[in-house]
C-alpha cells in the first residue's frame, strides 16, 4: 500500500495498491509525437524485454562495427538508385560498397556544408556529384567512419577525426549497475503503461513486446 497524489500534485489522502498505479496529468509535460511514431514502427526483433537482452544486442552490434579514419578525398560516392538515400560509398580499407543510413547521410552532408533536407530531394546521381565535390574540397582532409554489417554493410556515422564515441552498450551497462535487469523491484525498471481512458499509469504491468520501452 502507498500514498498517491492527484493530478494537481496534492496528496488525495487515499491509500492505493501498487497495481492500481498513479494518476498522470499530461498537461504538465510535453507530448513528442516522433517518439511514439518510432516506437510503433519498431519491429519485434528490436523490442527488448530486459536490459540484459538489450545489452547483448547492442554489444553484438558494436562488435560487428569498424571505425576507421580516412582521407576525405579518397572516399568515392556512387549513385545506386533514383533518390539521394540510395547512394553508396567506397571507403578505403573496405572492399564492399557502404550504404549510408539516414543519420550518417545527414552527418556527411553537414561535414561538406550541404543542406541534408535539400540533398535528400535530389536524384541520387546529382546528390552524389554534390557530395563528391564536397569531399574533394573538404578542408579538414580527414573523416572518421563507423561501419557495421547487418545484412549489408552500413555507414552508421561519419564524423571529424577527433570525435570520441560512447557506445550504446556502455550506456546500458551503466543503467544495469543501478537497475540490474530492469525488470525487478530496483531503483529503475522498464516503464509501465498509461491507460489513456483513465489517465492512470501502471508501472507494474507485465513486460511484453507490446509494452516494453526498450
């Protein structure tokens, strides 16, 4: 049994069982639609039921990744489709073409001084020509790439040569030192579910592929 507060933050003087959760006033926070959209579009194999499961997945991804520092002039851009996000790059030291992700494409555009939003609207051949020109005239001369193999070789990030990286698994490991597996009675656990009809949040709901936020 525990005391809970009502929507305006004052104690309502009633004791509730833990399973009944607590009342939420969403007007006090900010609703970010992009977060919900990304969650709903996440495939089952990218929804994790515990911090251990999440850690194993992101650690394996890091183990498959390769970081290298290369001369920007040596990176070759190839067009492989009819839109700017179907480009591939030939990176020194990598035998196969590397496909940029949405994120790394934006980073690459930023490095060469090109507006990513506009570049994504161009046909791939034209976008490739612009990126190649930018790489050839890139004054910093060196770039650091992060490549990962996940069915295909992807360019996950492209940054300046002095960029320091904190890996996903390092962040998860830090949370695990506080929360263990994230599924028990600890200082942190996988968040529960908000019932939008009653505006009550249940932090103790069973963790499933439909309810997990990992």
